[in-house]
C-alpha cells in the first residue's frame, strides 16, 4: 500500500462528504461500503475530467469548490508499458530494451525485474507520479511471478500482450493506480484519527470494491493491434481509464 507522510487530505466540495462517510464506513451495511469508491471518483473530478486532466483544476462540487486531481503521469505510464510490451512482441526483447537504453545483459531474474521497474517509475512530485510509480511496480512484480528463471524471460514477456496476461498491463495498472491514490489520500489521516488496523480495514474494503467492479469491465482489448507510440496510443489509454472510472463511479 502507498502512503505519504505529511500528506494533507483535501477538503471542500465532495471531499467533506466523502471523509464523513469514510469515518463511519466500518459500521455501514455492505452495499453502502461499496459506494465510497463511487464518491471518491467524483471527488477527484469524475471519470471524464480526471481521465483527461494534465494538471489539477478547481471545480464546482457539492455546493462549493474542490480541486480535481490530474492523471497525466498515469496515462503516460500506461502508454509506455503498452508500447514496451508491444515492441517486445514484434521486435524481440533485445531490440525493445536497447532502443530504450535498458541494459539487461548478465542480470539475474530479480535484477531484470528491478531494472524494468526503475525504467518505468517517475520521481514522485505529486499524487499522480507517486501512485503511478507504485502501481507500475505492482504490475511488473505480478508479471514476474510467472517467470521461473532467466532463460524464460524473453519467451514469457514476448507473449504477454497477446494473451490473457495483457489484462495486467493496462487494466491492472489502472486498478492499482486508483487504489494507491485512495490510499495516499486517506491512509495516514485515517490512522491518525483511529488506528492503523482500522485504516487497513478501510483500504481492504476499497481494494475489494475496485477489483470487483473492474472485473465486470471487458479488459480483453486486442492490445497487440494498438500503435502505442503515437496519438492513437495516447487516446486509447485515456479511453480505457475513462471507461474504468465510469464503472467505478456508478453507485
């Protein structure tokens, strides 16, 4: 889970209502617990706004003003991961890595994994960059769980984008990203006002709700046919984010 020491929870607009609901979340019926994710998506700007903003904006919300978060780093990361695995499938691992300045020569399985994580993460300067880095780390670690040794790396990674494992890349990344964003905003505040066990229980509810809702979304897009390197790729990953957010925003 991602946390940020000293991070100030937003206030105003939809945030105040959301914080009140989270305060009593553990005492709510199961159906009401699930609605916290929908309210969270509305608080960060809503599916359409959040999926397209490249910088935070002040928006009208809940009878007042609130700040919408941006998702540009997450979208860029999703596009980069799609482009990378598409190139591995078409060109092979060596060419795909060399063209990006990634050196995997003579590295162990764990070293290859860490090298790829380092390549995709972005130095944390805000919630978008911090949560995108945590989310892509989870995606790479999950992918590498299926690789037994160094000899399997290329054959395994070259087929990711053409198999059901492709769901891990874009949909899996966005699921983790949204969860990490919620965690960053609320974990420390919840811990301060109650305790860490209580905060972890809230996060477990949120993660389960996100996973359950996104499981209804068809993630089996033909990623291998997408040109991730151009505007079509940027439009594609933005569209996927918007559609996933729409699923989560529904009550």
